[in-house]
């Protein structure tokens, strides 16, 4: 069985990145990212997907407007 892993990372104003959550659901990752971008301290939220070779690739990025 093949499943995908998604990571949601928050980027702070000073460039520091925090892992917010790991999930196997892209819809859950999107919901969390949309909620976290509204919080103080984060200027961007990136959603990564783990590739078959174990690397992470950014599939979506939200910027604070």
C-alpha cells in the first residue's frame, strides 16, 4: 500500500522554521496551514510532500497578506 506524508511548516519573521504538524491527509494539512497563517508570528506556511525517495518537496505555500 502506498501512502503520502505531508508536513506543514511555519516560517517566522526572522526566517526560523517550525514544524507544525505531520499528516497523511493533504486536506488536513491545508486546513491547518490556512488557520496557522492567520496567527501572529508566521509570515508564511509551506506544505511539503515526501517523495518516493524520501525527499521533501514544497507543494503549496501560503504567504501572509
